[in-house]
C-alpha cells in the first residue's frame, strides 16, 4: 500500500533494505538483517517514527542524521565561526575556545549526536564540577555545545533535525566587581614590563578589551581618531576612539618604539603580544592585588584554600609549583580596567549613552553591570533616603486625614 514502504534486496547483498518516505523525501537504509520477517519488523519500527513526525508527536531522524558524530558538528561549528556566522566577518578561533572545544571532543566526540541527551550533559557538568570548575566556566562549555547543535540544525542540507537543550547554570555568585583606584592602576603600570605598560594605560583610559587593544594597527589611525573595523570588535560592529591628550601621549611613545615591518601599535619587539598572563600575575602578586594558591588543596566546595609563599611552595601539602605546572592565580585581572573605566566615566557625571560611546558596550544593562554604579555604602544611603521620603509622605498623608476628620 502507498505509504507503507517496502523491503528489497540489492544485487549481490544478503541483507534486506527498507524504503519509506516522509514529506516527499525517500529514505533507504540497510536493515543489517538477512531474514525478511526481521526486515519487515525494522520497517514497521521506522514507520512509527515517520507517523509520529507527521502528527507532531516527535521529530523523525533519518539514517544520515543517525550516523553524525558530535566531532562532526563541532568541526562545522568552528568552520562557521571562522566564516563569521551570520555576518560573515572572518575571525580566528581563540586558544581558549579551541581548548573548550577539545574538552567537548574528549567527552562527547565519538558519540552519535542524536544520542546525546540531558543525562549525558548532566554527567559532563558533574565531571567539570569535580575538577573545581565554577558555573560560569561550565556555562562556556555548554554554550559551545548548544551552538554546535544549532548550526547543524540550521545548515543546508540539514545535518540534524533537532537542537540540544542544555541547562544554563546560575552565575549570580560569579559577577566580578574588581576595580582599580587611580593609585592602584599607577602601581600596576610601574610593575609591568615596558611593552605591556602602555597596553594597560590604554585599557584604563578607554575601557577597551585586551583582545581589541592588541589588534590595533597604525593603519587604523586617521587624524585624531582611531577607527576599529568590525573584525576586531567583539560584537562585530565597527567603532571609533577619539584621541585625548592621554591617548596621544601613549601613541607618541608607541611611535618611538615602532619596529619596521610591524603594523601593530602595541607589540613586543615587533611581535604580536599573545599571552601576557605571566607578567600580569607577577605584578599583581607583588602589589598584593592577587595571590597564588595550591591547585591540589581545596575544601569540600572545591574552593582553593592554601596560599603559597614567595617560593610558590604549598604550606599544606609541600608541593613546589614550577613551570610547566603553574599554581592557581586569584586576584585582579586585566579586564578589571574595563570595569574601572566604566565606573569612573559614569561617576564623573556622564550619561550612560555617552559612556557607551567610549567603552563600546552594546546595551545599558551590560554597561551598568560593568560600571557597578553604586557601592554598598551608596546603596545603603539610597535605601535610607527612600525610606525617609516614604516616612515624610506617610506623615503628610496622616496630617491630611486628621484635618479632614476635624472638619
């Protein structure tokens, strides 16, 4: 009967094959069975999935989709990322993103993509938590996994028929609020290597991200403005930075340090600055703005608890941490300059809209989060003022009511 599919044998093969259709598309696949009755059972099983899809009770997964491995959709994700996604602005895969993808490959890579379910994701979450990773870090892995499935579903031809729903873990306890005071910022500048000092000063003045700063080229300079192309901006929207006397002074020093053949404004002996964490951590630890911790000594909640001494030796377990095994650094990060700039710009009396023109934040909500507009003391004072106005309103209302009653 039409719509019931059929079984058949290919010349030279002992296996039975099935043929069936859905929405005008014909599917053929081997049953891996040599018995005709077993092949018919296989066909009936497939037709149940076809029927469920037709009445909206489930999504049909074709034989080609069943063979897709997670490694394949991760490859497609990276290829799509390099092309620039929907905007098609080419970009490079960062070392951090590549590391996260590699970890996903270790756990899910050889699994069939259609066979990955919530329990598998939960198992991955528990594995990362056992390693001491926080919710915010785990969310970055989950985000990439979900994006890989979304790219597979949106591809043409379609690689997968359904996306993967992954949980988003709470990050409310991981909101960073680190900011530098002017004195702290100056101390950091003076303790960084010469090639990083102006990078840090630029970040403090403009609130720009490190990745954006380290890509700045002399060709972007046009008079008293630096025009940053979309390819170098995180949100893929071009923006401009108007030069101020402080920025002009930085550029003057960079001109003096310019190396022939190097197009970058900020560089290290003519080479791109790719990793500055070692010198950054060292400077912050020397200033008491950060500390080294033993990676092996943690409490029941996986928090680092053993502070290392000057020789990077753990007083608890005795481990001496040396390269390539580095201890855990906790403290101020370079990105805190972005928070500092946002906070100071707003506190100086500028509107949020004007501040965003400098920092490049896309939304008011994100700027407010970075600016940390009100300290705990200021929040408490605002609460008192609010309650005071409420008490005054209540007294005025009661006075009116008493006057009305007397009349």
